[in-house]
C-alpha cells in the first residue's frame, strides 16, 4: 500500500476531488448571495453540508482501518479517497465560510480543520518516504533484535576488554554503562560518543603500533568523548595508561582487533537503532497530532453546526 | 560502621528477614573480585569498582570510585560522592538504592532491579525534574488518550464554557473583557458573523434580540423594543392585507452578514415575493403587479417596470384639490388642475429673453432660467415652494385701475379684495384720476396685469353709492381684471362681495412613494429630465416619466429601494397593529390627498383602467 494509494484507480479520487473543487469555485464565482459571501447563503449551506459529510467520512477512516475484513472498497481505495477528499476540503471549507474570519468558534473550527488537513499532508509525505527508509535501515530486523544484538556485543566486548587490560575494560564498561540507560530512548549524542570512543581506541592502537615498530608516533588527538561531562575526570591519564599498556605489549593485538570490530559493530547497530527510533517516532508524533486534531475538528464541527442554528 | 543490605525483596511483598546482609566493617567494597563485601558477576563491573565508607565526623556515608572512569551515582559518574537516602549507585546492571539509616545500622541500602533503578533515576537525571518527568510520560504517551484529551478540551472550550456564558451573564462579562482567547469562549463567540454597525452598541448582548431562546428566529417584538415607532409598509386595513402574509423583520433585515449590511436592499426578489401578484397578499390593493421575470436580464427594469404613476392635483371641488394617481403614459388624464391659468413655461423661457418691467421707461430684456424661480431646498432633495411675492410679482403687478396705475391689490386673500376696494374708493374723488398719469414707457410696453376701465360708471350720479360702485369694480376686477389673469374666479353666491378664486394647489410630491435627490442629478441640467421648453399650458405635466430614468438606471445598477421606501405608511406603526393592542380609531390623515387613500395605493382617476 506504500505508494499505491497515490495513484489508486488511475488517480480516480484525485479527479473526483479536483472536480469537486472546480465545481465549488465555479458556483462561488457565479453566486450572488445576500450580502457578502458567507456560510449563510444557499451556496454556503450547500458547501457546508458537503464539507461536513466529508469530515465525518474522513474521521470514519479511523474505524475502517481497524476492520481487517475485506470489502469491495479496500483500505487502499479508502486511504486514497481519504487523502484527496481531505485536501479538497481545504477549498470547500474556505469557500463555505466566504473568507469570513473572526475571533469566534467558527473560525477556530476552521483553523482546526486546516491544521488537520496540513498534518494529513505531512502524513502523506511521511508514509511515502519513511517506510522505505526503515526498510533500508534495518531490513527485516526490528528494534528488539537490534537491542539483543547490542547486549551480546557488550558482553563480548567486556570480556575481551578484560582480557586486554583493566583500563580498557574500565573504559568499555563506562561506555556501555552510558549507552545502557540511554538506549531507550535513542540519543544521538550517545551514538556519537560511542563512535568517538571507537576512534579513541583506534588512535591508541595506532600509537601502540608505532611504538612497537619504532616508527614516528602518531599524535593522538583528544577525542570528543573525553571532553564531555560524562568522560572520566582525567581523560589524558586514561588514554596514556592505555597507550603505555599497549606499548609494553601486555595485551595481544588480536584481542584488540576483536574489540575494535565489536565496537564498530555496536556503533553500527546503535546508529540503526537510533534511525529506526527517529523514523518510528516521526510516525508516532504525526499520529499524535493528526488523530487528536481530526477528532477535535469533528467535535468543533458539531459545535459549529449547533451554534449556527442555536440563534 | 554497621551495614545492612536488603536484597531479593519483591515489591509489594512482605519483607523477608533472611534477605538481609548485615555486617560491620570500616568500608563496603563493590566489584567482581570475591574478596569484595558486595560481589557482582556483572560484566560491567571492575574487580574493585568502588568503596563505601564513613563520610567523616559529619556522619553519613560516601562512595569513592576505584576506577578511573568513576562510579555512577544517580546517573552521573563520580570520583567521590556523599550518599544520602534514595541515591542510586549503579555498576552496569547492578544497582544499589540507599535508604535512611535505622537506629541499629549506620548504612542501609537495597539492591534493586534495573527497571526499578530506571524509574528512580528519572528523578535524578540532569535537568529539570518536571521536564524529565514530562519527557518520560510523553515517551510513554499513546494516541488514544491524547485524542480523548483533545475531544474533551474542544468540548470544554468551544461548547461548555460558551454555553454556560449564554446563561451566566457574569461569566460572559468576564470572558468578553478578557484576552482574545477568552473572548473566543464568550457567548458572542457563537455569533455566526459580524453584527452590522447599526447594532454595534448591542453587539455583545445576544439576549437583546434573541429573546425567545435557542433555535428560534428573532421575533419582531424584539425589534419593536427599540424601534417602536417604525411604520408599516402600507395601510393594512385599506388593502385588507393578510397579516400572516406580512414578512417578519428578519426577512428583510438580516444580521450577522457584514458590518455594513443590514437591509436586503439589493434583493429585487425580496419585493417580488409580494409584488408579482400583490392581490394575493393584499386583495384590495390597486398597485400594479410586477412581472415575475423582472430581474435577471439586461435592462429589464426599463422594459418590465410598470410606467410611473404620478400623484397629481387633478381637479378642484371648490377650493379642495383632488389628488389622483395617473400613469404617466395616460396622456388623456395626465393634466394638472392646479387652479392656475394662463401660465406658460415656454413664454417664460424664451431664449431671447422677455421684457422686464424695471426702470419704468427703461424696460430691459430679462432672460429667465429654471433656477430663476425654482430654488433647491436646503437638503438638495426637492425645490422650495414658489411664492407670488418672490417669483411673480416683480412682473405680474396687481394694479387694477387704469386711473390708479401704481396701486396694487392685496394678494393671497380674495375675501379682502372687496373691503380693500371699498376703502380705496371711499377716499377718492368721484370720476377723477386718483394719481397723476405715468410718463409714457419708452417702448410703449404693456406690463402684465390687466387693469380695468371705469367706463360706464359715473361717480357723479347721485344714485350711485360707494357700495354699488365698489361692487361693480369688484366684479370687473375678478371677471376681467388682474385676478382672472392667473386664477379661476368663482362666486359661490349672488353677493358680489363673495367673489373668490380657486385656490391654487400645486402638486408638491409627484411620486410620493419614491426617493429622489435633485442634487444627485444636477449634472444633467433641469431640461435634461423636465421637457418644459415646449410647455404652453399650466396643465402640462413636466415631470419625467420612467423612460427618462431608465436611460441611466437599469436592473444592473438599481434595485427597488433605490427609489422606493418601505416603512412609509403614516397611519400605523407596526407595533400597534401586530403585537400591541389594536388601534381603536385610525387617525385621519390630514394630508393633501383625498382620493388617493394612502401612499402606495392607487386610486385611479375617473375613467382610468
């Protein structure tokens, strides 16, 4: 259903919506109402009735999408019509009120309707792009599997780090501790810290290699993580300790390489996890706006109708 | 120090005394190594990760990290940190929650699960606690409760509060005087559109007009509360109009459309509802019906509007003028009988001018224009009434006796002529010239004003009395003299002293049901509409007919109310006939009309179809 709702039935619902808009504009242009154009004319009532029926039908989509049984009017068709008729409502609703806006509940109802439609347009963009991005990011996996993978990596990395050096273990434990609580919710900064930590280890291993082979030592830049609040108080000392330990070859190089591989693997997983959460959060936040706005619009519509006939 | 560490207790379950680790030592070490007091196989822990010991003389405990990266207290990495109740010490998945010391132990803590630690830590994370809590709650938030919240909020703000304000004036007053957001919740926020500027003073008082409550139209009585003297459209009794056929105020006066809009003035259809066949609603009305397809096509106004009907002085009964409505295309009856004779616009408006009486021997040419006599009134709507003394007497002097050529009769009161003459002749020698003869006019011009001769009358005859002489001269003045030059004299009895003239009565308002402003039409000039250059008779009606108006006014730029008024009937006010007590006796209208019963009702002239 990803993109099919856009061109469902050869854009049938787009054509219907455009036709509806054109007829409304045409009627609005030729109508000669009593006083200025407003909802209080035969055209105003006509457009208002059509708009109200469309709103009720649009909101009913929330019920329809939970009915999983197949009908002649498939969910894709329903969604396609939902999108296009919802957009047409922008024209119909505006012509209904005759561009009369004031500080009253009718204008508030109109604003709610416009906000709902605009949020719906954002939703269309999201649903056209985000599912593809999610698939490209984690493939067939899911967030739970990624978390389990990261836990496994953490345990392996800690075990290898312990075998390498206590300082390396300490740093690794710290980084895991940092990411452990922060893994839910996702935090981009933690991911960056992890990557920087990986870079630190890489730089340290290069320095180690240089000292062992008597080559010119490579200057180790202070990594970002060590300047952060969560870094150990004396990062230079930590780094120096790692380098010295590695320089005396107290840890085997193979283990170090395994650790680096695990760190990189974890960083990649966290990056995927983070992006997955970002994408899913966007959809959730969108729903958090669109659904309440839709219901608020429906309620405001009922109040609008009641108040119009109240006096 | 005495330590007591609780472990293995399940939340909500009775405390298990055996699940306590109690010991006495200088410190409590945490790590993977078996010689620690608290040993954890947590892979995140170092062999010796941290140590808890007394904080010193001040009491309490503190924790010191044994690793360079520090130990995590309340989510923050610390080298050394004092511990207070409810702090969380974390080593990987191992979490220790500090509790308040009891009388027997200096340090009490419990080992908690990562989930418990996560919940407790929310309160200790950096940043504002409330914001952290809100963030955590937002993260857990689901769509459905948010949607319900939106529904309830919308109902509250847009329905419950405004509806309450409708019935609680104090709340409404409070909301109306608040911010724009609060005004949007007041009772007026239900207003379907702007109130017209005519009602702007009561725009915020819905109950002033909506007196009958919800879901009902504004009743007419609400309008009459202020507009109590508003007049009916026409005399209901004369036309026998069905009162239930009368439109409501709100049918024509629609509020809440725009701030400058109240009357459906541009709605021809509104008037046609009744006037297409007026007899349906007013059986005795003699108004002409308007074709149903009056509007909608170009210049239909010109082709479909009935010819204008003038309300003109058509005849006199003694000195009482009769006003009759005559169609402007009814040339046979379209004659004004004002009581004036001999007047000709054509003669007065000669292009070469007319001889003026000024100078007496130096007569000059005077060129008259329309405005020489017809002066617009102060409002620029109509014309000031003509007065003999101001507009006529300069030329038409009331001299009456050729032997007294400078003496003039009084004007305006025919009954004063006989006493005047009697007094005049009583003081004059019989048969003699009263005044010296005037010098001959240069052009030998005869001034307007017929003087009568005394031929046949002999003042020396002793049988001729002053009364008899005066009666004879009175007879001559009325019948042949200056009076009959402009007026129609008549004698209601055989008594000569009773000579009178028909009192002129000019039609002051030719189209009493119409609105017209001369000032607005001044650019077309008088003769652009009034064809007076060829008018030779005072009976000529020189008022423009429909064709003259429709040269400019058609259905596209005109409507009924452009020319017609609505609330014009002088007999009733609407309140009195519809809602108030029935008017017992209709006051007679002391207007100038007798045959035309009232405005808007045509009483055709005799013979008029």
